[in-house]
C-alpha cells in the first residue's frame, strides 16, 4: 500500500472509512473541533472543513479534541516509525518507550546525538509537534485506556501514565477530551470494542490491557515462534494451539514485571495482563510487548509490496498478517543470538536456560514457572560462563558482546542508528554478518533485513519454488519489508523443522 501523500488521496481514504490508514494520519473537523482516525464511522465532513495532521499530538496542539466515537488515540502506532532510520523515526521510537517522561527532552536529544533545538525543529517541521507534545499525547492516551478499562484510582492512573502530578493529569485530560477524568471513565464504550473495558481479572495486582493491532494478525505463527524459543525461568507458554498464553518476566526502568499475552485475538487487539512492581513502568512494559508481538506493523503495506513477487504473493495469501517478532529486551536478544550460533534451535534454548539458571536474577516472588530475570550484561561481561559447556571462543564472544552492551559501545535502545549498530557489532570478534543482521532485525525492530547467507531462508525459498541465485539483487523488490519476506520463507512447511541458524563460518567472524 503506497502512502497517502496528498490531501485529496487522504480525503478519499476518509470518505471510504479505510481502516488501513488508521495511525498513518489523522483529520480534524473545524466545525466540530474534534479530530478522528480515517475510519471514523461518523458522517463524512465536507472537504473544506477538514484539516489533516500527521500525529494526534499535532491535532491536539491545534486545539482539537479526540472524537469519542472512533477513539483516534487508540490506533496502533504508525509502521513508518519502525521503517524509518532518520532522526524523526528514531525519536518517535524513543518517545514511545517513555524516554521523554524519564529523561526529558535533553535526554532524548543526547540519545539521538543532536542538540535539543535540532530535535525540536525536526519534529515540529515534519510532525507538527515537538517531543514534549508527543509525549503528552502518549500519556493522555495511556491515562484514557486505564480510566476506561481498569478500576484503578485516578491518582494511581496519573502516575502510571507518566504525569508529574494529579493536577497536571486532570488538566491534560480535560483539555484533550473536554471531559474530567471521572466523566471520561463514565463515558467508556461497551466491552465489544477495542477501547472498551476489559473484564475484571481475578488476581489482585494484575493490570488487564488490550494491545491494538491493524489488519489481519497471524497469531499462531508468532506463538509457534515464541514457543520454540521459550527459556526456562523467564518464559512460559501454556495451553493448546489456538488458545495459548505466553508469559515472561521483564526488567524495567523502575522495577520488574511479568507479562501475559493470549493467543486468542479480539476484534483488533490482543489481551495482555501486566503485573508490575512499579506502575510508572506501564508505558515501557506495554510498549515492549507491542514490539515483541509486532503490533504496529502495517500488514496491508507488507502484502502489497511482497505481493508483487509471484512466489511471495502465494505465501502472503496463505498466511495473511504474518508478523516479524521483535524483542522485549534488546540486550537479552543479542546474547541469545550468540548462544544460538552454530547450534540447533533446541541446543541454543538449552544453553539459554543454563545461562538463566547460573546468572539470572531471581524474582522477588516467583510467578509459577517464572523465577528469574535474564542476566545483566555487566554481570556476563565478567563471568567465566564455564557452566554452559560452550567452546572457549564462543564464551569469549559472549563476554565481549556483553561488555560492549554494558558500556554503551553497542547501543541497542529504540532510537539507535541501525547502520552504526551493525557496524559496531561486526567490529566485535566472533560476530559475523548473520548475528549482526539478526540482532538488527529483532532487537532494533528493523523491517528491512535480509540474511542472505541464512540456510533456512534459502531452503524455504527452494521449497516454495523461488529462485535463490543472486538473492540480494532479487530481494531488492521486497524492500522495505525484507524481514517479513524472510519470515514467510521460514514458515514454508517442511517435514523437518528448519532451524534459524547462521552459516557454519559465523564464529570465524572479525
């Protein structure tokens, strides 16, 4: 799906109530003072009364309040921010992680390597809103979701959403929604819509949420992916196929957490439950689960581009909405990528479990089979790792990588420059192109990675009838969604499960 680049095309999307563009842009109506998502069911306004905005924050900054019918602030994030590698895309990923709430605009700018003035100017020029306004819009959205889907007290919601005070929370809610917090809670829609209230959960201290996505969602393949890789102590999957629940521990900025996500999908959402030691970590925790489950993806855009390839067109039709799983902890993903070098998937999983048992941090209170947090990289950088039974060269690679992650030589935060990170990874002894590319794809959420040397990708291509010669040139037509193309080939059925592993020369990297 091509982006809607001009206002006439955007108005046509509004006229047709095209949900494919929800989150790609917003429109405001001058006669009502509200802003909406493109698929809003209300009567289409006249063209002369409509103004378009790239973000909800820009609409709010222009004095428009959110529509109570279509809930424009509840749409999934734009897939554009995951695809873009420029400073605006990087900034949006960091803001969504709550960096502005925790570190301020100065902290955001420092992570991006720009001055605060440069960051302000670029965001305002392209998005119509600066980092403070964008973070404020996110806080307001989080607060509305909590008001309308949970029974938390208003003061608890204010701090969980990232507001500095209850007064700031009250003022912001009234300004954006033209309602007080209590009125907004009373105006909640029914339970059958994505923004409606979640049924109360029986366990005290558990926060139920709905994580929205757009388009079709291939939940079975994503849960299969997670189940094959689940590490004892930090992850668990229970239930039958089609009705599984994935659970895992989370290390968060202010505390720890346990997240649960159900395989059964609602009408455009996944049911999620969070148990947090600090409510302030809500935004970060929910965003990390969104990244793991790739909920901001645009399956329509992916299908349109990959559908131009005759082989992939067939695979896309067979598995609509196939996602590219991300990572809830980039450091953890990078360490696990090294553990998986030159071994089978099962062996890599065994090594990961042994690492957690030997060096993981015990939870203050176990949650069933979940007993640990994944080890800290600064601990692994000094560890002997003898318990793992790996070759000395692999242990050295793991310590080298852990040290680079711990001291920031290799930054893996949401706003990292992907090219620079890959270059830095390749400069570490024992890290080759496959490992660097895999980390770039999953830890940094890059939708356009091609692991051209991956044996499983090539095997899947042969089974699907796709040519494997001159793969890099052939795959140019899949950009910017080559990561999704690889997942389609990895999911081509075979009598023997194909492990996602690097070529045999990987450990002899630089």
